[in-house]
C-alpha cells in the first residue's frame, strides 16, 4: 500500500500529464488546420457544378468566412503563461540549486550512455524519475507551448493560417506582411515602452521586493488564481468549439487531480472543508490553503463542464479519466482499486509526461522550439551553468 507522500506525488504526476496533454489539441489544430481545410475544399469543389476556377474561390471563401476565432483571447493565454511561471519561481532564483542539480544529472546520465539504443532508453526512463529533471522538463515544455499559443494569438496568426495557400513563398510573404502590419501598431509599442519604463524606473525597488520570501510565496500561490482567470477567459471569450471541448475535458481532469493532491498531501478530509467558517480562530494555515485551492478548482470545473457535455464522446471520457482521483478522495474501500497500479504508475507517468512534453515542443513548430531554447538560455544565464563543472 503506497504512503501518503507517494499517493500525493502520484496525483501530482497525473495532474501534470493531463495539463500538458491539454496543449496538444490546440497546437495540432493550429498547425494542421490548413491540410484539413484543403481536403474540405477539394471535396466541396468536386461536388460543385461551377467552373473549376470560380469553384475554388467560392468554396475557399465559404470555408474560411464567418468562422469564430481559432485561438482563445490573448489575455487568457497570457494568464496561463503566468500560471506556469508562478508555479516554478524557484527556477529563476539564482540561490536555488534545483536547475543545477537537474542539469548535472542530465550531464552525468549522458556520460554513462555508452551502449546501444536499449541502454539509452533505460537511462532516459531512469532520468525522468529524478524529481529535479522532471520538474525542469515539464516547466520548459509547458512554458514554450502556452507562450507560443499566446504569440500566435497576439499576432493573429491563427486567422492567417486558415487561408490555404499551396505556394510556400507566397505563404511566407503573406505571413511576414501580416506580422509587420501587427507590429507597427502604435498602441502595441506604447504599451511595451510604458512597461519597460516602469521596470527600469523602479528596478532597484522591484529587485529588493521580489527577493523577499513572502513575496515569492505570494507569487507562487497566485498560480491557481491565474489559471482560474485564464480558464474563465477561454470560456467566455471567442473561441473555436472543436478546440475548447478537449481542452476543457483535460483541464477538468487536472482540476480533480489537483483537488485530490492538496487534500491527500495536507491530510484534510473532503467532508471537513465546511466545518469551519472563514473567520474562525484556531484554524490551521494548511486547512485554509487547502480549502481555498479546492474552491478555485471547483470553480474551474463548473465553468468547464458545459463545454465538456456539448460532445458526447468527451462527456463519456471525463468520468473515465477522473475516476482514479475520485477513488483516492473517497478512501477505502474505493482507494484499494488504485493501489495495485500505484507502483507501475509511479514509474511510467514521468516518462509519459516527458513524451507529451517532447511532442508539444516538436508539434508546436519553429515558435515553440525558439521559445524553448530561449528559456534554456535564460536559465543558463541566471544560474551561470556555462561556468559550472559537473
């Protein structure tokens, strides 16, 4: 039977998996929607009675006009990026050695990989069980994925990609012209200059404040608030229905996993959350924090459920994915159904998270890879890894 710490860690792995997996529907839809629309246009054009030239123009207009925005609002995606950054503030602290431990473990593992493919695969699986390596890989992939979606939404490239063009040079020219038109907007640069001026003008004060432990704890705990604001913005803002349904399903499962994780880790029974009022004396900080987390996650579930139930397949998938979390919360005898698989899941879930993270980076294309490399270079500069001997 797994311990409380092992169960909490298992739930954390599961929550990270579905949260990273929620990126893939958006990324793949944006990247491959041109191929799908080309197939639809060709199918409709063969059934039309008009001439071939006029046919393609009419069909392309009907396929791309009056469509809702493909990606959610840029500000909602920005909140998701902030949630990931706030959840991993320790990576940006030069005094924290988690990044150095993770990179050192990677370097040592690479030095031991002298055999064939099977030995390399076994070392990679063992490497992902290292907590520091796991956290670093998950953060870089999630940051790169959500930030690439944010950049696409800001530059409105999701609308540009919906226009099918077979010629790559024409498509590249249209993309460059579109980006230049967006970037020369005066409001954008005025906001950027205002933010830069504020940071530079108050840099000494900001540097002192940001290093305080209480401020870092406040930033770290704001992760749940940013995520709730982002999900609320995605739901109420313009979006494509085929994107929100799988995203909402996986985010609901992630919310169930986070609820189970915080209650198991804090050893707080679910039924006791309403035993005390908000201003009662003598209530522990762990209990108040757990109740606040559960409240925010319940809000996320409630606003996402209507979009899950719009499609039958996702309405059937949600209880299947959420059953392990509910069983752990319910306790015995329901938790006993999960216990036999705990040891296997503890070994395999980190590897699954690594695989999904790599898929997120590669399927995201050039922007995601550039953002991933940029974050890696930033961490190297912060922790001076180029001067460290492992």
